[in-house]
C-alpha cells in the first residue's frame, strides 16, 4: 500500500509564464499542497493518471463536489488526481478531503493562486471563481500535466473520463460540449441564437463551460492563456461584457483559440436537452433552469437517481470521520475527573 504523502509545488508567474526564480517584479504566485498517495521518483515511468480540475465555494457546492468526485471514481479504473482551487474551500472540506482520499484511493492537490495585480480584478466571488476556471489554465498546473479535465461541482459522471481525456481534439487546445438544441420549449431562452452571439459565431455553436478537456501542451504552445487574458483585459473593463465570464470568454475567442466541439452525449442538461437523449448521457449537469427556477437539491434527487445513493455514502463516511475525531479529542471520564480536581485546587 502506498504511504500517504504531502508535497508542495510552488512557482512564480510573470505575464503568463512559469519560472523557478522569485522576484519582486513577478506578479502572480502559485503554491499547492498534495496528498493522497506517494509520488513516483522522477526517473520512473510516467504514471497514467486522470487529472480532474474543479472549483467550489460554500457547503452546498462542496456537497455536490464530493458527489461528483465519487461518480468519477465509480466509472474508471485509471488512477485519479483531483485538483481544487484552495482559495474558497471551507476549513471542513480541507480537513476531510484526506480522509476521503484514503477511503477511495485517489490523489488530490489544493492549488492556491493569487490573482495577478496587472490583470483586471473582479469583485464578486462568483465571477472571481469563473475567472479562475478559464484565465490561468496554462500556469495553474505543473508542466508535467499534459491534459486536464474540468468538471463542474454539480455534475454527475456516468462514463469513464479516460475516454474524454484521450479524445482527439484535432489540433484544438481544448474541447467543450455545445449547448443542446433539442428541448424546443426553451427556445426563447437560448440567448446565443440571436443578436451578438449569432453574428459572432456564424456557423459555429455556443459551448457550455460545465465540462471541458484541455490539452495543456498545445494550450501553452499557442500561448492560448496570454490570448485569453488579453481579451479578458479588454472586455472586462465594460461591466456589460462577459456576463458568464468562464463561458463567454472562450466562445468569444473561438476564432483565435479554436474549440473542438465534443460529442453531445458528453454533457446532458435537462434544461436544454430533451428527455430521449438522457439515456446516452455520459455526464449530467444540474444547470439552472431559467423557466422553473427549481432548487438544485430538488433537481438532483429528481433527475439523477444515483445522486441520492452517492450523497448517503458520503454522509456515512463524513459521519465516521467526525466520530473518530470526537473519540480522539474527547477525554475519558477519569481525565475529566483529574481536570476538575486541578481546577478545584486552583
């Protein structure tokens, strides 16, 4: 059995490029903590690992995140390493993730990243998180990571993500799934079918940012990160631009940074996809429904039967962890007695 390990990966970033040297002129700093298993020596053959990136903020989305992780693990035999943005995770998640890693046998890394001073700042937490999803893909992960798959916290996986990782992107640096067109009653809500987006995209489709795979080697080679940050810097000065930052930016840049459209079954969402296509869905996303505004917890239990099973399994695990922690920290009756005696003597 591999022994548990913790290691630290740090680098500095200047204008979108990594360096091992520190300098006061460097604007961004990345540092991460790794756990969940021993790393191989540098001389060993590179291990086949699925690298999964996700972000979450708040206890509800951390609950979704754990369930997403479990669904990923249940559908692959390939070792998995999860990458999480540490900035907005709760203390309880950070305390319990190592227990989950030990129980299910995966690796994880908490990446802490400071938004560069030179890049236009966002003030709303949700928009900051959206920014982290798309703006720093070239610098957030070590150079040894060839491909990364982003999976939204509120997604349930029903297929082996190794298939997605190994998909031919035909020269594009990343692949996204287009929005479904099959649920006709939602036509009035498809904002990308008219106005600016219809004109800008032309024959191309508008893609959803809930799931995407990134070829990091290609992404860095064509300086996609610099291009995205440059366009973000220009557009973000206007508060009316980039309403859905993480989604609008790559779609806006589709002519400069190509998007490979993934097969439609890689992401099914009830809001936009018809019921008949659900049977072949490889992932199910709990996207918001602007028409019904159904709460996500209700939608999860109704749409995805296995979601409740995953949720209960995670609750049992966290309950055991809390019970063990309580037994460790709670003193025995004799210790209580001794402590009381000491206080009486004082």
